[in-house]
């Protein structure tokens, strides 16, 4: 019995790096004028709801390719994993991990 070699790419990003990733990946190259307008706005002025929409879009994109997007935070000195954002506010103290399968 042979095991297929499956390689994975894993990116670990701080909150600010993840926001930058979202803008580069889903805003700068977008043909949608709604997203394209964000290219001209300061990161601090982008509403939490918009960041959550971009996160959800990224999660769907990564999962459609067989990967995962996971958020982590430290609570009472324990690392807690989050598979999604379950509030209307952006989780400012999370670390983000993107795991993708290499083709």
C-alpha cells in the first residue's frame, strides 16, 4: 500500500499581516468596483464588517482549494483555535494560519 505524498504550504500571519494579505489577494486584483475602492482607503478606516467579509471570502477561497483558514488567540495562557469569526467585531489579537495543499 502506497501513501501519496501530500505537500502542504502553511502561512502564519499576525493580524496586521493577515489584513495586508487580504488587501493584496482580494482587493488589489479585484475587478469589482466595491472592493477596488478599498485600495484608496487607509487600513484603519476600513470597517470591521468589511474585514469580516474579506475573511469569509478568503476562507471560502482557501477551502475550495482543499485548504483551511484558522484563527488562533491566547486566552488564560492557552492557545484557542477558531474556525470562523462569530461576532460583528474584528478579532484584533488573533494570529492567522492558512494551510493549502500543493498541487
